[in-house]
């Protein structure tokens, strides 16, 4: 959940004071490593569960996390996240042995059920998915930031360090997303199931490098985040979206390299965990500070274990996909953990536990069989595998040992699942747990089906049946219904749009409903071109825009018909170009208006279309055909119900 008692760096003096504390923490850390202070005779696991809140009727984000927390104030294991539509829970750390996996699974399921019961009183539901399909760009405005000091400080600090004018998203998959945003709240698009593995200091380098090598395979089989703003993008779009959401860099006319705060890393770990902390301090300026009372070096001299708060705060603002963690156990000894951040939320709690079991088992199994993974894989191949996994998920092909090219499914079935089984067996994990959770991973690989592939296939099917907004709602509703059964995703059936829950379009905003794939013309285009375009594309309205995308006018099929019937003359003048017949000041609407408002405007003015304009720029179009599609679907539902 991160350190909550933090603040924005106020001035140079406070920055310098915090950095001194940070450097002392590094020295204290180094002393504890050199003098064998760390716990190493026990292995524990833990996890954090992030989730989205949605309205139970519309399946759109519900902005009531603070109200929900008020109803759950006796639950000390549930906490806020960045946005008002997110929550997070902490699961109890457990010794990595026996029935720890099924016990963690049960704890997670029980907590989710308790949260769901409280949410029902707010007409809200929780959903486990890497990225919520119904999430809209305007849900990520700063007014929806959770009202806590830490989050305000983080947003302000990132904005202050932004080199360009905006944060940008650039992703291409089946569809393409090119959009800018004015805040790093885009980070809130992502939810994950973060798994922790405690390791001893002498084995940290070995385990961390193995975690890096497993990031690609684990991401590929667990991918569950393919839909962003109604676009089909990467199988695990969280990877790119999280990096770009917090990326303060911009393009330049030079080749200077700057590292993003969200990264996979720059190379293998060589000697110590401290290499990571030192690199992160060297590369990234302090974003947040805290009032640190302890003097870590003084505590060391008194033979006391320091909390290293300054180091913890800085570490919480550098987002490695495998993050090193420092903590203090209940027995008072410090310990080290690796936090796996690549695993998405969902598709179900049992799927998440299967992902965790596979990663934990593979970590232990690989470390026993290949203690120095650098002898078998190059850093470049490991990094490339991770990128492929994020883009192509279960469809990826990797470079593995001895430069072998292998598919994800073959790699898991032939090599990694057996290694994970051996790793879990060496920890004396209950056989029924091993069979259950690794059986789910094996079935995914055998059926070539995970959350991302199911979502992509389902959404593509729905798009052929209904409009895009109804498709994302139907997809989200189906995920919620399937999650209630807690059956693994490879067993899910694809839904039929006609069998889905009621669709409630009345509260839709124009932004969710409008067409964005537009055909346009400019003032100086020939009317013959307009006629051909309308015929080719079977459209009745063509917006007129200038070279900068600003709306200049509108040409309709009625105006074009008049042009032809009046022998190429309009108002007594010869007409050859778009500017000669276009409506110069068409009635427009904002993307934040409701579709009810759009309908009223069109009915009042007896017009068949509305260009959608934001800051003078043409961003979409609504026509009477769009409303006909909605009304047709509603009538079909009413007839079916009758």
C-alpha cells in the first residue's frame, strides 16, 4: 500500500535534509547486510489485491471508495488506492509451506466477499481485471483522485517534473490508441495482484535475476488487460500504460537517454540488492519526502533495527516490475522480499492464486536448478521476452535457453510447469494445492486460453452484434457474472449480447456514444469528391475541417441533392467546391453532454447529426442512425422480456 505519511518536497532545504536521511539509510542497509542482521532461516509469502469498483446497473466506474471504506472501517486490511474507483487489500504473510496457498486463496475470497456485501448497500460491485473495459478517459481527471495527502503530493510532484506539456498514451494492437492526458492519474487504469516472496540476502541476486527471467512467461500466461477505452490493444496493456502514465519524458532532437520511473531494469543484478537502490537514487530525483525522525546510523550503533523510512519512501516512487522490498518481521529481524508486480487482477480469485503458485514454484525450482540464470539467458533476450509477453500474451514466442525459439504454451508445458511443481514440492506444499493451482495453469496452456485472449475474442464477437459502448458493458457484465462462480477463465463461455444484463444507455455521455472513425473533407475539396465519398461510405453527413482538425462546416446529403437538382447553382451562384454549399456554423455538442441532451437538440432543431467539438477541434459525430441502433436494441429486449 505504500508509505502514507509523505508530502511534497517544499524547498531545497527539505530536499537536502531528506536526501541526507536517504543516504544514511543506504549506509545502514549496507552495514546490516555485511554483518548478517537479516532473517534467513524462514521463507514467507504474501500478496496485495487491487480491484475496481463499478455501478451494479451501468457497469461503469463507481466513484465511492471513500464511502465504501466508511462502511468497512472495522476492516483494517482494506485501504484506498489512487482513484476513487479503486480499493486494495493486504493478505496475511504466511510461511511458504503446507497449505499456505489454499489458505491464502480462502482468505482472499473471504475478504472479497465481505467487501462485496458492504458494496451492495451502495449499489456497487467489485471486479477483478487488470484494466476495466468500461473505464473512460474522463474518469481519470484529477477530481477523481482519492483525497489523501500522499496522492495529491505524488500527482503534483510528477506534474512538476513533466518535461513536455502532457502525458501521452501510444499503443497499437488490433486497434490503436493515441491520446494525451493532463495528469498521471492514468496510473489508476491498472490493478494487479502483487505477490511477495521473502528471500535470504545471500540468495537475493540469484532469485532476483530468476524473477526477471520469469517475467515474460508469467506475464504471458496471466495476461488479463487487453481493452483500454474500448480499444483492443496489448494482451497485457498494463505494462505499457503504467510506464506511459508516469513518464515525464518527451521527444527531443538529440539522443540523450532518460529512464522511465516504471521500468524492467537496465541489466542483471550482480552482487547485492543495494545495486538496485543505488541505481534508483542515482537515476531518479526524489518525488516525495517524509518527516523522518529516526537516525538509521545512530540506531545501528545502538544495535537496533532501523525502519529505513526515507529509503522506503523513495523506493515506493520507482516502479520496477520486480521490486526489491525491505521489511521488519514480527520477531524484530529485518528481511528482504521480491515483489512481483507483473500479475494483473483477475480473472477470478482462483486464477490469481494459480498465477501466484506458478510464479512462486518456478522461482524456487529455477533457483535450485539454475542458480545463476545468467549462464543460460542473456539480459537482452529476457527483456525482449517481457516486451513480447506484454504485447502478445499467450500468443508469444520466446527466446529461451541455448537461443531456442519456443511458444509460451510449449515452454510452460514442457519445462516451466514441471520446474514449478518441483519447486513447490521442495517447499512441502500440500499435493492437492499443487495439483489444483498448477492444473489451472496447465489447462490454460493446453486450451490456449487466458483472460486476455477470452476478453479479446468476446469483445470482437460483441462488436459485430452491438455498438462499442454496449459491447464493453456486456463484456464487463460477463466478467462479473463469471467471477461470481470463481471458475477459472479457461472454462468460461463466450456470452451472447442478447443474454446479457440490461443495458442502460440513458445516462451515457456523448464521449461514450459518438463515432470517432470519421470521414471528413475540407473547404476547397470538389463537390464531386463529396458525392463519391457519401456513395462509397453510405453516409449522409460529412464534417468540414481545416488542416488542424478544427470544425469549419458541414455538408449533408440534402445539400448535395439540392446542388445537383439546381444544375450546379446554389443561391444563384455557381457551386463547385465544398465551401459553396456547406453549412458554415453547424450546431455542435460537447463530448461531456449526455445523449439525452443530444437527442433533445437534434429534435428541437430538426437535424440529423451533431458534430462533437472540444476546444474547437472535431472529435466525433452523432447521427440519427446511432439513436436508431440504441432504440432498436431496447425494443428487442422489451419484446424478449414480454
